[in-house]
């Protein structure tokens, strides 16, 4: 019974936690500029994320260690140093963008400049981390995140043609703005397959003490939860394509993105958009900050865990506190959250090969996954993702300059 | 024994199961006409940083000096007192070692904030 409850909660929180600053901004931009044509990019990125999340959960359930810990043990610090530094930089930038996202959501509701809200939001993120255990953080924020389903409701209300949606799910080349199209494709992948999500997922599996017998829960949560989450992202794209696209409104700020809810929700549109954006970004902020604590603690072998009294894991506590403070400072400097997200997403794509490559080795090492090694299909797809990641990493910077 | 795969970078806990850190380096003793023997493991941010780049190691040493926590660092644990399984267990008390300096200092700060325990 408890496994079923875990499963339902896991799936629901995956849906609630899927949409945040990166996925909202990339999907909204893709929809307003290219209609349904980039739906396939969300589908492929979601499938990649689900597969990698399932693997990191399997590694944690069987090997009792998180991704970061396993990489340090198996590959050593010389290999890990670059991805670790990059991942911390991404965490810092993304967290600043998410805090900015929450502050903008509050601005939409109150009309008061977003910089007034940055410090209170940073403080609230820290307070949640200080006071709550893992279960409350994961499930509480995930359940609140269900409000992001309003993107799906909105898309449904607008009644897109099924044949158009089907056509969007098949990869195709655009008739115009090829560089921009390439850039958005890669941005969607970078915003979806975030390294923080993978390490957070495996650390969560360790926190929840999942066992080898519960691997089916992990598998179902990863695939079902992420797939539904991907549908929410698609809801953003479809709504943006049907509302903003025909009016030639480009998404260069969240205030513009908020207009996409007007046809479906009328008077409620700004409030609901602000709630979806604010809660989505707040949930992601807490997860990213927690992940920074996990990452450093696991790499250096410190005591860690959101369920431990904070003084018993003082370095872990200090790590997430410093990251929250630093990101709040970055957000306070007034950088545009959309711009920060774009940079973080590009950096994610640059390091993607070194994030994915260790999976290929670890998922075939019986010291970590016992009898649950990846089969030829899993290995084949992983190898393909690694190669794809390497190609993306090579082209992302030129594309960012030319099409960003 | 494959030192790199079975010892280096493994998690180290003390006799009470408290996390001490990871095996940041392995000390080998080389004597004439005998194969090299592992004499100790080391736990230290400066040794770890040195493995990445020697200059980072020197910076980290400088930082430890500046923070006045360099006494007894790097922590060297004799091979005789460790047991190697999934993790490395050292037969000593973490709190009494120099590796705990930063944790102690941070704990004194964290403990002052309400609801820290």
C-alpha cells in the first residue's frame, strides 16, 4: 500500500515540479515563434530526462549512493572537477533566475517592482530549507505545483487541431529563421535535461531509503511522472502558439507570456499565470538550492540529508545557505531572469556529454547496480544521447550568438 | 588490491559511523628490495585540490593558513586502523581529529539559529 502511495505522490510531484523558469520560457518562446513545430523537441527532451532519471534512481536504490557520489568514487576528482564546477555555476544562475521568476510573479500580482521581492523570496526559500524535511519539501511543493496544470487546461480550452499537434510531434525543418529554430531546439533540451534534476532525483531516492524491491516504483515514477510533466510543458507551447503567435507577440519578458492565459481564463489570467509561474519557480528554487548542498556534500564526503537536524550536517547546511545567499545577490543585481535562464541552459548543454557519459559506465558496473545493469537498448540509447549531447555542446555557443 | 578503484575517493566514516570525508590520497611506503606498502590514507581539501592542479592545492593550503585551521592537516590515518568495505571505516573518533575543524566551527554558528536540532 505504501508503495502505491509513494508511486502516486511521486508521479504527482514530478508533474508539479516539472515546469519552472527554464521550461516555461523556452516553450513559450518556441510556441510564439514557430507554432507547434517544436513539440517534438519537448517530447524527445522529456524522454531523455525520464530515461536518465530512471537510471539515477536505480543507481541510488541499488547502490545506495547518489550520482555525484558514484562519479567521485568511480571517476575520481580529476574527472569530476569540471562538471562539478559547471554544475555549481548552473545551480547558481538557475537559482537566481528562479528567484527572479517568483519575484516577477509577485510583481504581476502586486504591481510593485520585482527587485523589492528578491530578498523576501530568497529568505523564504532558505526558511523552507531550514525548517522542512525532505518529504514536506518534495511532496508539499509538488502538490502545490499542480496549479501548473492550468497550462494544460488553457491549451485544452483553446482546442488545437489534433492533426496539427501530431504534425508538431514529428521533427521537421522550419521555412524561416533556421538558426533561431536550432537555438530553441537545443534550449528546450538544455532546459529539460538539467543536471540538478538528475542529482536531486538520485539524492531523493537515497533520502527516501528506496530499496531494490521498489525499483518498479522508481521506473513508473520516472517515466509516468516525467511524461505528464512534459505534457504540461507542451501545454505552455500550445497555449503560446495559439494565443501569442497569431498576434506576433514575442516572449521577451514574463509579463508578455502572462497574456497567453487571457482567452482561457479572462479576469483570472494574470493571477493564475502568476501562481503557476511563482509556484513552479519557487519549487525549483528549493530543489536547486538543496541540490547544491547535496552535490558538495556527496563529492567531499560530508554528512548530508534534509531529514537530519541542521546542526548535525553543518557543512551541508552552510553549503545550501551560501548558495541561496549568492543567488539572491545575483538576482538582486537586476539581471533579467529570462537572460539568466538562457545562459544557464546554454551552459547545461555545454557540459551535457560529461554529465551523460558517466551513466554509460555506472549503469554497467555491478558494484553500483548489481543485477540491474542496462540492457543493449538502454546502452544504445545512452550512447546516442552522449553523441547528441556532444554535438549540441559544440554548436550551442555559436547558435546562442547567432540565434539567441 | 587496486588502490585507485578500491580505496581512493571512497567515503570514510569513523567508528561511530560519522562521515569524515573521502580518501583524498593514499600514502605509499617504498623501501629497498620490497614491494611498496600502503602506510596511510589522507583526508584534506588541499591534498584533493592538489590532485586537480598543484596550484589549487597551494591556494587551498594558503586558505587553511588564513583561517587558522592548518594545524594537524592534512589528516593522515594509518592503514592499520582502517577497514575497507563498501566504505572505509577508521577506528577513531571524528570529533577529535583535525578534519572536524570546519564542521565544528560551522556547527557553533548553525546551533545559534533557532530550530537547528
